DNA sequence: GTGCCTGTTACCTC
DNA sequence: AGAGGTAACAGGCA
C-alpha cells in the first residue's frame, strides 16, 4: 500500500530518527528472497560495518545511503520498518534485521513477502527507469503534457505506470482523477488541454494532502500502512472516492461506484467523472 | 473449509 | 506501445 506520501513519511521519520549515524554490525535474513541480486551471505558481508548516512526517496523506493553503497527498499504491499532492541524476539513476519553496534536493530516486516531490498553502488542508475517526481520541479506542465501526448490508452493505467510518473499508486490515482473530473477509463487521445491541466494540478494536490496527513492507513490490522513508530496515517478520512463505494460524492451527492480497471479496484463518481 | 478479495510490480504473449 | 493475463505471497472475510 505504500505510495509516495507513505514512503516519504517513512523516509522523513528515518532521517529524523537515531538511525542516521548508526553502524550496522550484521544482518539477519529470515527470508532470503527479500534481497535481490545477492545471496544472504554476500549481502551480509557487504553491508557489515557500513554506517547509515542519510535516508531519501525516489518514487516508491526508500533510499538508505550507507558509506560505501545505497540500500534501495521497495515496500510493495506490506513492508514495514521499526527500530527495536535487538534482544527482542523476531516477529512472525520479520524478514530482515539489521543489527547496530549499540544493541538496537532495524526490523523489517513484510507479511506478503513482496517487498524487495537491493544493495547498489549508484541509486540513480538503478532507478533510472522511473519517471518524473511529481512533487519536484521537474514535474512541469510542459513535461507532463509531452508525456500524455506521447502515449495512448486509458488514463488510469497510464498514471499507474512508474515510468511515466513515479510514486502514484491505486489510491492517489483514483483521488487525482476525481479531483480533475476524469473517468479512469478515458482515453488519453480524447483529453482536452483544460482537463489535462486540471489533472496536472490534482496530482501534486492529492499527494501533498496525503503527505500532510502522514499517509493513508486503510483497515485496522497490522498489514496496513503504519509509519516506523507504528503510527497510522490520517489521510483515509480525507479520501474522496477510494474505498467510498456506495457513499455520496462530496461534490455532487451521486453514489460513488467501484469497477475493475486493469485488474485494480477503481473508484469514481459516475456524475462528475463522465467519459 | 472454500473461494474470492487485496494497496505492487515484473514478465509473458498477442 | 498497449492490452490482457499470470505470478510472486499471505491472510482477511463472507
């Protein structure tokens, strides 16, 4: 579930925590497939004795900068971090633990096991496939328009594609399309410039609101998004369409419907968002 | 117990 | 390029 606002919230929390400056003395890997490209042994050997220098984000990737490499983490659906005392017994979904010199540890849990860690020398190169950062100055109207014109097909799958805009997922795409009054299955070729402009503004709007609320936490079990300290986000109360099927549209009162688009649950207002 | 659902992405074929 | 399907997994839910 973590999309851009959730990953950014975690990155900020990590950056502001004691993590920066800590030295990793060893890694315990409970689920080796979490680590991409390296065996558990090679990963442990490479990461041992490195210090955490900084934490940042690109798209939905967390970038943990170490002194000799960078650790890229994609949380996929259920990845979650916490700082624990290393004496603590492993949680049932714990996949990796980085043990620090001071007796604490960074614990990584991932119920669905889809999350991936990668240790790389050059994060920019490893993440070169990602598209525009929607909250950065590179997300200009000109760049966005050029990209829309270069592609065809339905708008929702276009927005979910990380090679176009990096960091949008199912929740924020549905929210941005509602704000811009665009039907999720509208074809790119039929969008007029005013509508595209509305979408251009809606994307950072919904992301910044999510970020201000420290993310969206749906449901109440542990698998749902929580920040590093276990706090839930507050953005679920501000969602306009996502998970609101059967409820009235806050703009016009029409009942929000849910359909399936590219195998993803898709929520929209049939009155505000007409093709 | 059964079958269906889920917020992500990579990879395959047509 | 885009559409449509599958797979990786685990657990909630009816």
